[in-house]
C-alpha cells in the first residue's frame, strides 16, 4: 500500500494542453527578434501612456508665445510649437489618446465583427448571405474613405473617430472569423455536441470561439496599427481631435505651416506615429507566425 502511495506522489503532473500551446507560442515568438522588439515598444508605450502624464511637469496646453518655436534643448527636449507649448509634454499626453483610439476602436469593431462572423459561418443560409453582402458593401469602400464619410456625418471629435474606425474594422474581423468557423463547424466533435443536445449558444462560445481565437488576436494586433494611422490622418484633416488636444495627427496639422524653417515641430509627432504603427505591425507579423498551425507541425 505504501508503494502505491509513493508511486502516486512521485507521478509527475501533466500540464494542460492550453498551457502547453501557450508555452510553444511564446517560444516561437521569442525566436523572432523583431517581434520581441515590437512587443517591448508596445509595452513601453502602454506604460508611458499610464504613468507619463503624471511625471511631466509642464502643462501640455499652456500657451507661452515668448518661447514659441524653440529648438530642442535641455529645458524643452523636443522643442516648442508655434504657441510655445512643450512638444515632448504634448507627445506624452497624446500617447494615451492615440492608444485609446487604437484599442477601443479595434475592440468595438472586433466584438461586433466576431459575433457576425461566427453567426454567419455557423448558421449559413440566408443569414450568411445577408451578413456577408453587408460586409461586402463596407469592404467596397477604402477604409480611410469610409471613416472619413462617417466622421463627416457625425462631426469631428475623438469619440466619433473611434466609432468610424470601429465600423470599418468590422468587415475584416467578420470575414476572417466566418472562414475559421466554417472549418471548425465541420469537425466531428461539433456534431457530437449537437447530438448530445448542446445549445447553439454553448457550442458557439465554448467550442467554436476558443478555436478561432488565434486569427482574431493576430488581426486585432495588426488592426490597431491601421486604427492609429487612420485616426491620425483624420485628425490631420481636422475631422478628429480638435485643438488644443495633444493628438499626434492634430499636432502635425498645426505644425505643417512651420515645417520648412522649424522641422522639429512635425518631426517628433510624425516619428512617434511611425514608431507606434511599425511596432504593432512587426509584433502582429511575429504573432501570426507563432500561432500558425503549419509552423507548429515542424
């Protein structure tokens, strides 16, 4: 009896399949140096957006005409704009706005798109036809033009930009999730769940959704970069964040009249937009490779 107890105690614990998959994904992601660098910058941006505004000593919207258009110095690291406002402080405060637009718009568009995609792929028939034709109509418009049209109707504000970017993000999620759902729906264990009397709600959200999460995560990461770029473009055109909001696209719009003689006014906001978009794109590409089932077979 003691031998049985000892054997039971010494028996190694088996880790869950989900944990093993997560561990494998992390190992593959870690091998992609570019993706690691992109992920590091994303975490850095999130950290700065949370604690950065509390650490800055200057008011991002305080006008000081005496100090206008100063070049970068020890007092003003990125210089000042045409109103004498510290550009570094405005960029730090604008980072929270930029990430908020990116994450909120993609979250809203992703949730709606995922629900529509799963319903379309699972039920098929007329429901699938109606949903996909609506998605085709939305996809017929270039993303920036669709967002521009929506903001033009709703009015220029940061909240309306979030709504506009969310709307043009819906079709991308819906089509990807629909395709994945069609593949998962044909698996034998789904038929077994139906035979056991499981409800459609249970099958969709407990068995199908977890199996289509990989493309959703990758699409969301890449979509945030598009959302940031689109929001900055709308603000540059005057349809997004309104002055004196320290949004990077709006900062570019305000500084374009001085870009020849004082290039630092648009250099740093433009550089931050490029870095954020590049970080999310690089990390998204690495995440796609790490979650690719074909690579997991190697």
